[in-house]
C-alpha cells in the first residue's frame, strides 16, 4: 500500500492490435469478499483482480480476525470463523468507499457494527442515507456520528426481515441490504434495487453458500433469511468497466483488438454507443472484437444505473468523444460532478465545457489531441487521461497512477501487450 508514487510516460498515436485479457470485477469482488464475513465456513474465491482496493479489503478482513490464505495470484481461501465485529481500522476504512460493506456484513453476522466515516474516490458527494434506511427497515438502530457510523440490531444479535423501498437506485445500499438480510430472521423485500451485474454476482455467490436470494438483476429482490451459510468455491465475474475502458482505448487509437474473457451482455449499452460512433463490434460469446479507424461520429451519452450506460465509463468516453467529428453531449445522472477529467483533456487540446450543476458536458470534437502533463484525480479520471494520452500526438505524462491501480490489474503490461507505447517511472 505504501508503494512509491509513479507516472506513466505515454507516446500516443499508435493503433492497438492483438488480444487483451480482462480480470475479475473489482466492484463485484469487494462485496463478495466482505460477504465472506457472513460465513463461518471457509470459501475459496477465484478470479480476484490484483488491484489495490482488493488488497486493502483483505487487510481490513485480516484486522477483523479473518484468516486469508493466498492460493495463487487470483485466488484466496477466506475463513471468517473467528471474525470479530468492529475491528476495521479507521485508517484503512477511510481509504476505500467499498468498506461501507463492513456495515451490512457485520450487522448481518453479529447484529452490531461500527466503522469510521468513509473515504474513497472523491469525485462527488456520496451520502449513505439509503444504506441507513435499509438497516433501519431490518430492525437496526443506526447512529451516524461525525467520526463513526454505528448500527445495532434492536432485538439482540439478529436482524429481522423487512420491506425496504429505496428512494434511488444505489449499488452500495443494495449490496448492504443484501448482506444484512441474508442471515436475518424472516423475509426481506428490496424494491427499487440496483440491477448492476455486481449485485447479481454477490447474490450468486451467497446463494452458492446456501442463501436464499431471488430477483437479483431486477429491481425487486426477495431474500428469505437463513440460519447459516456453508463454504463454497466461487469465481468473480469479469470486469465490465475494465473491458469497456479497453474498448474506448481501441476505438480512439484505431486498431483491431479482441477484448477477451468477458460477458459481452454486460456491455450492451456501451457497444451500442460505439456502433453509433462508427466502430465495428463483433460479439464472440466470451469476447468482443473491436475494429476502429479512429474516426468517430459524435454521440449523446446519458450515464445512468444499469442497464444504461455506466457512469464508471463516462470519463473514458469523454476522452474518446473529444476527437469526434462534431458536437457530443455527455450527461451523468448518477454523479453530476464527475467531470474532473475535463481539465486534463482540455490541456491536451480538447474543447469541452462541463456544467457540474446540470451534470453535463458539451464536447466539440477537435482534429487531434496533443500530448501533455496531466493528473488523474480518481480511478476513472486517470483511466480517461490514459485513454486520451494513447490517442494523442506526441508524449504525455500521466500522474495519479496510484488511483488507476485501485481498479486496473497490470494495466501497463496489458496495454503494452496490444502494442501501446508506455512506461511507468517513479516520480
Ligand atoms: N446515493 C445517495 N444515498 C445513498 C447512496 C447513494 O444519495 O445512500 C446516491 C449517490 O450519491 C449517487 C447515486 O446514489 O448519486 C448512486 O450511487 P451508488 O450508491 O450506486 O454508488 P456507490 O455504491 O457509492 C458504486 C461503485 C462506483 C460506481 C457507482 C455507480 C463500488 C465500490 N463503487 O458506488 O464505482 O461509480 O456504484 O455505479 O461498487 C468506480 O469503480 O470507479 C466507482 C466509483
């Protein structure tokens, strides 16, 4: 975690060719790993991405008394038999948004929980009122203090099933509701649930351990609480955002690449926009072949909860559309202020006006971007700037690589493997 700060030196302008492998989905692996806290029997989790947020999660779990045996680069055995609540160290919790899942998992297993206030990528305000609503509906008393969030089951050490109707679709709140309800006494219904593939993956994992969760992937999830879970072996689904990032890169640089080991269905909204831009997309079952001449038609993208276009790819597509043949519009309905990447792109010669009150960016396509020194301010902003650097004429220096590594496994090596010209240097 205390790795030296680095930058990427990128020489842009070369088309990408070959095959690129996609790792396990960070945003599914996080709830699945925290979900292991519900289980007194060991689980083997495979296809974990080697990224900082997963390492951090394992450190938090170890501090809570969970024993973790590394099997290989992407698999671990997790034994939470001796886990204890309220041990998550504040300095680690504050480093990552996904640590909010400690709340649901500990409440579900022990009936009480306490974590420090959350951190994570700070591109927008990220309240947890819907998480608290879910816990309250399941019979917990929640206190959200200045430094810590506490929650306790009113009836001793077990929550009771209840009806949760979310005001908005929230990935994190839906995950926490599922984690809290899996071992609760009775049936829970979650309405207006998030439908992201990460939610389905969490439910599949818990069901493989003996939970009774139905409807994940739709907006109504029904959970019949069970007394305990058994161990299992489970492989995390592929990362649709990592895959979508590579698709954006190839669309922008031009080239012919097979993005492999993915579920193309998860990328329907993304591929439909690429096709609208004039890019050739071929669904190969567990891979997508993308062919692009780097000349892109302008489009209008609205990022919204799944199955709409994902907010986590909005910045990378902002980079792509900066060289579109005309005016493109991006609207982000999930995080209105997620346009921090625009400054870096404009430094590279893009012509983008972002309005963070309205959650909108107007992009006037330019002929080409020019290499520059740019700084990524969060995970996907760094990915957007790297996308732009690969597309640009000349050399760029991209910092904020620690943020990139929170969500992209071996990204430098993977990109070199398809012909990108970049190297990592210590700052
Ligand atoms: N929201 C509330 N109240 C809540 C919870 C959310 O108002 O209690 C709002 C948020 O402010 C936002 C919207 O609801 O406007 C949706 O937020 P959501 O809860 O779905 O986001 P999250 O769970 O905090 C996860 C991902 C993010 C991804 C979003 C949206 C993880 C660990 N994080 O965050 O991933 O952007 O869903 O899909 O799964 C990333 O990977 O780069 C990343 C930021």
